[in-house]
C-alpha cells in the first residue's frame, strides 16, 4: 500500500517535468511566428420560429476535418459544421425547441451545461441517441442571463467527442441584463472565447489519448485553440471589451491574466452576472466553468499588442486598433442575487472525490447506468458538501512553488477535480471553512476542488428527472468519476 502511494505521488512530478519541456518546445515557434489566425467568432444560429416569444433551432452533430495547421487535415466533429458549433441565443421566459440530428457514426447526446431543464431534456448519459437518430428537445428558459454551453455526454465517449470539436455556446438573455449599459454588441465588443488546449504532433495532426497518463491526468495539450483557431489574434478597439470565457478543455485549468499585468473586471460566473463587478489580475477557470470579464483598452495606444495568457501558453493575442466610441459602462450594482438560506435546507449530503491513478471515484463508487446514487425530493433545498480526498494538506512548503503549475492541475498528493452538478444552479456557502472569494459569490454549476479542499454548496432542486454530478475532467468522467441522482 505504501509503495503504491509513494509511486502515485512521485509520478506526477516526472509527468510535470515532461509537460513543461514540451511546453517550452512549442512556445518558441508560436511566439516567433509574425502573424497568426484571426479569431473566428462562432455564428449566432438562426431562430426558425417567427414568434418573438419562442425560439426554434436545428443542430446536426457531424463528422468533419479541419486544417488547424495548413496542409495537415485532422479528423474532427462539429455541430452544423466541421468543428465546434453555432451560438444558440435564448430568452428567459421563452419556449425553446431544438431539433437535433446525429450524423456521427456513433451515439451521442446534447447536454445543456448550466441550463435548468428536466432530466429527460438534459442530454445526460441516460439518454443516448444512436447514429442516424433525430430527436427534439423542448424547454422553457427560467433562469437569469448567462453564458452556458452545450456538449455531448455519452458515458465513455464524452472525452473524445468534445476533444474532436463537439461544443457550442448557449447564451441566455433577460430584460435586466438587456437594460444594463454593459458591452453587448456580439462579435464587436462582446466576444465569446471557447478556450481549449489540444495536442498536435510535429506535423500538425491532432492527437488524442496517447498514453495511460492521458487517462490519469486527463488530456492535456501543447497548443491553445480558441474558437477553433490555433495562434489566434483579435483586433480590439481602444475601448471596453467583454469576453465570455468558456473553459472547453478536457482537463486544463486556466489561470488567465493579461501579459502586461493590467487588471480587468470580472462581471459574471457560470450562472450569470455577479451582484457587483470586481477588479482582478488573475482568473482561474477549470474545465466546464465560465466567466465574463471586461478589459478596458481605452488607455492603450493604437498599435499596442498584448496577450491573454495562462502559465506556459499564450491564449489570445490582442492588437489594439484606433480609438473607438464607447458608451458602455460597468454599473457598480448589476443584479440582485438572493442568498439561499442555510436554514431552509432539508438535507445535507457529502461527496468525496478520490483518485488512485486511473481509479477515480465519488463516494468510493464508479458510475453505473444501472444505479441511482441519490434521491432528492422535488422542490427541496439541499446542502452538498464536496471533498477532494487528495492530500493537499501534506504539501507544506512545496505548495507555493507548486501552485505555479496549478494550471496543469497536477500536484503532489493528487489532482484538482472540477465538480459539476446537472439540472441546478448552486451558491457556494464555504470553501475550506471560509466565505468564498468574489469569483465564487455568484451562481455556479461547476466548482474546482484542489487536493484537500472542502466546498459546501446550496441549491434548490426545481427540475424533475434523472441527472448526474461528475468531475469535468472529461477522461475522469469517462472513467466513471460520476454519480447519479433522481429528483421526484
Ligand atoms: Cu477529476
């Protein structure tokens, strides 16, 4: 037992060293390249319903091919195209219909990450659709404006399907947000960024899961891909720009900052706007999480260049063009978020995340399609306490040094795991006994747990059906780091 533990602890360090080497190897040619690829902006999907109170969309999951690097075609998958998908924009209170067709050669689902819908519409692992199948999803939007996303959720296939390109953005709009003076010209000063790291061989071909370490740690890449483009750049006016950040990576947690150290304002978390914006220089975003930030480029000279970066990787180069008219403002108070009272909770549950090499479990169990782990009363308020059993507390003085590499989520004594719950939005009550930081004081549906972390969240379960909770490192999810619950 002892030998196994020591081996497990020291292995990530070797792995870390190798990954750092590979990062340095790719960073030189990337930064030396004089120009990159203009950032693609995912198109807004056409609403086929003429009624102003309803939205209707068509989505086709299909195989494709993409030249991430000129001359190298990689097999990909996408919605209505060869890679990623269009943006579905829906309004609070509206009835939404999505007609979906599976033109892949394997089964798939479409899960609406962060959207509160009944279990049967959630696209979780209990509802796979075979190759060639068509189906219709219907839901009524009843939650605040937010940046959500959609992706497949077939147990065992989620990692590769997302990695090959099956992801898209779902934007919820509401009247409150519409009337705020925030930047909201889509593609102009309101820019979505689907952040993914991918691994390419020296010929520019996309690689997936080439070693057992890719299972254990999740699939880490050596190259950033943003909205489907490698080496992306964006021309921005010298004004405020809102970025909707979606961590669509299989495993990497980003620690985002601007390369010149400038601060920016975070305005939203997974489930919508914060009550108040707050200023920061660093944003941690684990797989599945979203955030919205506003960076102000009005103080930059025309022709300035800076980058959005994460340790070891350039995420997006920003070229500041001339001055631009800017009548946007970031209000001091944006929305109201009523705290869910702890005293209203009728039940507390505990979820322990554990990893021994490729054996990843929640409460000692791997996911089974034939087992329901938790039963929740419809309408109940519950407190869920999530604990990462990794040994963060034993790291001692190594913690500061290692924290520089947290972006890779590999630490002595275990990994960080992002925990996502379907069908609800939650509020973070406490992280390790402390009030959560401003970045976790809004609505959340995914929360990152470093080794040793203990996070308590509270939620109301207002949708019926079968759902899952799971680690959003997609290879861990595929290995069974997932559990199920029924609301009835
Ligand atoms: Cu995990």
